[in-house]
């Protein structure tokens, strides 16, 4: 889980989105495969919070938001 704080700078928020991870519980087949491949039978593993496609979706959303609001900001 990522946590965004009031004091975080925009670049820090972006970094948290890009590097964030989540804990996923593995089923028995996944644990067995993980045990064979990396010699680890843990019930959980850490994965990226967002896939590259999801990060692109976030970028697109923010770009659309920016484009829709940049004129109003200039009038401010």
C-alpha cells in the first residue's frame, strides 16, 4: 500500500505510485511453482502496486485533467 502525505512533493507522489508494492497471498499452485523456481515456499509475495499499463492509464488521466483545467488556472 502506498501512503501519500500532505507534505509530499509532486515528484514524491509520482515515485510512490511507480515504486509502490502490494502483498499478494499465493495459492498452493503458485507456492509450489515459486518453490521450484526461486526455492521459496512463502504464502505471500510482494508485487508492483501498478502494472506499466496502469501507470500509463494514470498518466493519461492526469494529462486530460491538466488539459481541461490549465486555462482556468491561468485566469486564477
